[in-house]
């Protein structure tokens, strides 16, 4: 059997989607594709657009950018008509563009709320990158605006659509590792001095909001519980000019209602590959790397139902577009079939609330 | 070249000891061995006694036990005269036994203070297992009693004498991984229902005092700093009869004065192999397992002084007795040459103070 990469990836996406929404994916292949306006053509948008190429029910139909040359290049590459290139001023006129069903908001964090709300007001469904926004107030405003406009809002928590993470969740739910006791997670990188992420007005916060959020969110989907309490410490090197506005390091612990405890760590000062360990009464699961675009690896040891000791080592052979494809396909399904996304605005709101608590216990104020 | 295991281990111990106390180990080989009374012949004592067999300056000369048959078996095996077998009532009479220079206290935690103080009063130097005792008050009393009696007090923090951990410390101090940002650690096991460790009066606390202490102490020797603040969460399954008295799980974060942050985790509900990760601005170090008696493994990636990228993977080929041998040799050197041990009573006292803070922030009271 020989498949093109596109066929293979589409198959994978279908198989994955089936796992959590069996009736939807079957329809997906016959649906009219959902047309996306990409708002902000940066690094993450590249991955999203690449992912969309393999989705059976999604397509890029418009671009919103402050760089006309770049937008023109992308338009040509992806077959977007010139009339569907917008800038940040005239974007709202896509209200009248029937090819735009939804938007993908891939701007710096501080712009997520404004562009989500403007898109909703233009009648477009919104898939917004994480972190959802820069504070709890904005998160509420985004949810309200989308409700008001009767459009879907989904936060691009791509790990919810990624097979390694999904397998970890499914192993835990099946009881393979027994009663979960303890989760450890970490994610960080050594940030370049010119990144917008270091500007608090644009980013809202430091590594917690950018990459720590993966660990925070993972502790929630791995446990299937909402934290009952959280506390953190933060630190910044006063002599490192990169950290005049946002924290350099942050560590935290989370308590869940069932008694599961988590300890996590994030940084902008060190290349710290994302991972999580989950320890249960009967075994353990580890993903490392856990949050990358590709090359993920799942390790586990546990007793299966027949009493056989299982020692798992699964490198994820499915490359880069896979989770982005599954994510887009899922949202498009929700749009076409009026379903609530797996990671709706409320999912992002909760993380904003937990991050607020973490920053507060670490003595850091979020932007109002 | 062919060496017996004993020669090999003794060489290794000498090489290791040289690293931190060059003048002492040379003398050690000509010293009259320090004679140890082993107080409590349990699992850990077996490792200690095994380790001592390979030490050039240490020897088992007496046994203190509540089980006469077991004591007799050990005495025969290790050439201890019957007259040097004691029980917990008559132990103090070893004051007049010139073959006993020191004691090794390997009893349940709650007995550490009493037997350390009685030994000091009998004029014997004390090597006491971790945790040093069950609260800060006892730690002070032990230190005071040993000062008063002019005997040495060392806490058996064996990782301070273990090559994998020492190499990690030495790599960090050499600047190999740059400025340390973040440390993560964990250690726990699924405890049997009949262990004395589950009895708060005997243990003083749960996994934090028993195995979490390895992570706590590691964050201190890896950073070379003392915590400026710590906070924790604890949890116990109310339906698990094992955890009626001590905590099941505990997670915590530590802030160090330089800004290094640590997040750690311990449990009695899951087999959680001890590890630590250290992330710096220029590389990382990981030990896993980090705290076992043998089979330790050190992984690291960093740039060496010549700008060459180093990818390290060092399984520790030196078996079980090694760290116990080095530990005993070090203490015997201190006894013979009137030196302060690398892990004196004050080292144990600090951990007691930090654990008090952790328990307090987790809402758990230590025994008075």
C-alpha cells in the first residue's frame, strides 16, 4: 500500500477525530470546507496553514496582515484571491465575504481579545491561539461577544487534538496506571532578546502565559479535574535586560479535588523541553517531548487488563501538520454541525483564572 | 589488570574521597579503623555494614538490637565478639568498650534523637540516618548533646558521597550549564500497609521526611544555596487506610536567593523513581535514577570550555556499596582527624526547618 503524505495525514486526522467525535468526521469529508481568514501571518500561522492543507473540511480563504508583500506571497501560494487580503484597519469588511466562515487569530496575546471580538461582530466563528488573552476580564468579553453574535469560539489548545497527548489521557481514563497520585511538568526556552513576548503590554506575562500554560492545561486534561488550589514562585535576573517586564522563571504546585497533586516549572532562561510525568498507584506515563509540533514520545509502564506488564515506548511518527490538521478539522466540524468545540472559550477562561491565581501568589500583577 | 571487587571498590572510594578531602584519604589507609556500633539492624544497616567492609578506615565492632538471634547472626558474620552485642536497655554500657569509637543510628526516625543523645553521652561519635529526627527541637538537642560531649555528629546524607550526584554538582559549579534557572525533582514509592513509616509517632511524617527529603536536600547541594522560601500542598486518600496518620502525597516549590526555582514531588502512593533535572542558561543535567543505592545514571548536554557540544550519558557502574563506603570512610576520617563532616548535624537541622515550613504551608502539624 502506498499513500501520499497528504492521504496519510488526512487518514490519520480522520482516525483521530473519530476517537472523540465519531458522527462528525464522517460528515466532514462531504462538508463544504470551512473558509478561514488567517489573522496574523507569523510562525504559528505557518503551522496552522500547513495543517489546514490536509484537512478534509477546512481551507484558507482570506488573509489579514500588516505586511502587504507577505500577504500577497501567501495569497499566491495558497490560492487566496487578492480581494480577500485584508489589513488590520479594513478587516471588518470581511463581514461581506461569503468565503470567510471563520478566523484563526494568531496575533500577539494582547490583540487576541480585540480581534476575536471584531471577528465575532463580523459574524465569523473564531479559533483563537493560546493564551486566550491577557486577563480574565478579556476572556469574559470574548466569550460574551461570541455568544452575542451566535458564533463558535474555540481556543487553539492543539494538544487536545494531538495523538500522544490523547493516548496519555486515554490510558489514564482506562485505569491502566491506577489511581493517579502525582504529575510533574515543565516547558521553557531560552528567549531571544528581541521577542515581543518580553513586552508585557503585548504578551500579558512571561513564560507562564506562553509555554507554562501547556503544563497547566495538561494537568487539567490528564486528570480530567479542575484545580482546587494553586500557588507559585517567580523570579527574574535583575541584571538580565530581557526580564525587565515579564518573569524569567515560574514554578507552581496545583492541588486537585481527588487529591492528585502537580508540580510544574516554566522558564524563558533555559531550553527546557516540554514534558509531563504521570504517576499512578499501578504504573506511570511520561511524554517527552510532550508539547512539540512533532517528534513526541510516549513512555509508560503498567499492568494491562490480562495482568501482563506493559512497557511502552511510542515515538510519534506523525509529523508536524498532524495535530494542526486535527484541530482545524474539529473546529470546522463544530462550525458546520453546530457543536461546541472540545476546547471552547470557557477552557481558555479557566486557564486565565488559574494563571491569575498563580501570578498573584507569586507576587506578580496581571495587566488590568 | 585484575582487581578483586573489594580492591576496586576501595580504590573507587579513595578516588572519590580525594575529590573533596585530599589530605585525609591518604592518612585513612594507615589509620586505626574507626569501630562502629550499629544501632538497629534493619534494611539500611545492611547496606551500611556492606559498605563498611570495603572502607579502609572503618569497621563494625558492636551491635545494638532488640533481636538477640539476629544480632548473634550478624556478630558471627562480621566477627563482632559476643561481649559487644547490646540491646536498647544496656546499650549505654558501650561507654566502656574501647572498640566502639562511633555509632551508626539506623532506627525509626522518632528514635534518632534519643539514641544519638545517649551515644554522645557515652562518648561516642554519631553517624545518624536521615531524616535526622522528627522536628526542629530534637535536631537542636542532638547538636547540643554532641557539642557538649565533644563528639562528631554527621547525618547520613549518602548522596553527598555518591559519584553521580557529585559529578552533577561539579558540572554545575564549573559553569558547564551556565546560570541555573530551574530544578525539578521527585522521589516516591508505593508503600506497604504494615510499614512503621505509616505510624506518625515513629516516622514523624510521611514521604516528605522519608524520600522527599532527598529532593529537598538535592536542590540545596545542586544550587549550593539555602532556600529563601518554600511552599507545599499535601493530600491523602481518605479511603486508604495506609494514610490515616501521615500524608500520601506532597508537592512543593522552593525559591533560592539567586532566583533559582525548584519544583518537587513525593509520594507513598506510587513507585516514582527518584530523579532531578537541572536546567541552566547553557545546558542541562539530569540524574535518573538519582537517589538509588546503585544503577544511577547521569545525562547532560552542554558546551565545554573549548566550545564543543557535549552529550553525556553516564550510567554509574559502581555498585551498591560504593556510596556507603565513601560515606563511612569520610566520617571515620573526620573522627580520626578532628574534622567537621561534610553533612554535619546542622545540615540535618536545616532540612528539618525547611520541612517544618513545607508541612506548615500544607496545613500539616509536625509532632512537638
